[in-house]
């Protein structure tokens, strides 16, 4: 069952926000980022990083949210980095397992003409994964 933030992410994607923006925006304010800044921050990650069809924008958005949730926010010590990387590796692994790839062009089937998932599905999967992450 999809959570509230996952459903908001899907709605935002359907309204025209890119995959990364759609995943980041539902979590932004609770994690200390205003929605306009979040929208701007995630804009370049849509359609596989600047429409280059590389890493899925929904996954990129999920990684941004994971960093916001996990980072200790201390500019003098970078002690949370190792833990954040571990969380992001697990997120990436789960996303790849559910979507069949982490690469936008592969997921969308641009070469094979056989999409693995729709962009809406990727947004929902990514948002659901980060919705399940604990707030550190």
C-alpha cells in the first residue's frame, strides 16, 4: 500500500514535475528545505540527469531525500557520510531490484522498445523506498 508521500509524488509527476522533483518535494519541508529550493535543486536531475537518460531521476531524487534524512548537518565533522552512503547503496539496490535497472534509458526501453517500468511507477517506487527510511 502506497503511503501519503508516495501518492503526493505520483500526483506531482502527473502535474508535470520531473521524476526527481516529484520524489523530493513531498519530503522537503519536513527535512528543512523549502519547496521552491527543493524544486530548483532537483530540476536538473530529470529524465536521467539533464535529459541524458543516465541515472533515473526518481532514484536521484530518492538519494537526495536519503541525504537530507541521514546527514548529521555538521559542517565541521563529516561523520554521517559513511552511513549515508550505506543507506544510498541499499536504496539503489532495492530500486534496481524493483525496476530492473537504475538507468533511465534502460528502464524506459529506449533501445529495446520494451520498457521495464513507466516513469510514474519509478516515481512511486523511489518515493515509497524513501518514505520507509527512518528520520535520523
